[in-house]
C-alpha cells in the first residue's frame, strides 16, 4: 500500500492512492502507541517525587496498562485526517499538540501507579516498624501455626491445639493479631496457590528470625 524510504531527518512514505493512506496512518499510530509512548511515560515518571527504582517500577507498570488500551484505532483516524490536509508529520510534535486526550489518559495511569508505589512504600515502612517492635517484645505464647487456605480463609493453631478460624484473612488483621499474641515461633502453611502470598510475605517480614513458611 505504501513504501518507506529513509531521509536525512526522518522517513519519506510514498502512498499509492488515498485508499492506502489509512494503512500508513495505522502504522504510524502503532509506532506512537507501542514505541513513542515509552518516552512520553518516562518523561512523566521522571517528574514524580520517587527514587529511581520506584520510578522504574511505575514506568514498567504503566507501560503494561497503557499498551493494553486499544488506542491505535482512534489515533490512526486522527493521523489520517491530518495527512489528508498536510504532507508532513512530526511524530513528537503530533503527540504533544494533537493527542491531548491520550496524554491525559497516560498521565492518569502514571499517577495511579505512583499512588500504588507510595502505598507500597508506606506499607513496607509499617512492616519494618512492626518488625522492630516484635524483636523488642517478650514472647507470650509458644509456637503458632497459620494455615492460609485456598478459599481465602485461614486457621490459627497454637501448641496446645487450640484453633481459631478466620473467614477473611486481611493482612492488617492477621498480622496485628499475631503481633499482639507475641509467639516465640511461627509456622505458615500457604495453601492458597498464590492468593495468600502477600499475607505470608507480611508475616515473614514482621517475624523474621522466628518464622518458617511452607508453600
């Protein structure tokens, strides 16, 4: 439908008739939404009040969600209309000045990923504080076993075989309960198939040095 030749400052596309123009525009839309999007999102991520590792994580997560959104069709239609009237297109300029709606959507995705990153940081800091507290407190009970079940429930059993069943195993609730019980040892059986991994990891973080985890 069209041929492309490199030039000194870009590329020259020879379109064979107006019917081939949407095909060329679709290729340019894919270039924008699959490749140039990386540089736009990287610019947005660089302005966030995060460290380098957190910015990289935000960029990676945002790329996954942004590339999964079907925008090529809408962008291609806009490029087709643009090239119908003009014979030159600066891709970066087109993104900055003609794709305000898409840029706003990408910025929203970046901000959402940044908020999640900040929540993860605060959560990790909270677990570290709890770990320090646990290391300082004296054990009140012996060994406690925590079984995380596939249905999201969990079972706590102490060394006297006393058992407590919980339907909802929220991380805050279970970790807070274990901290108040102050066991000398913990054994976690994660039978959830991955669904209870965050809870198991939280227990491992808070009770490091006195916990064993079996998956």
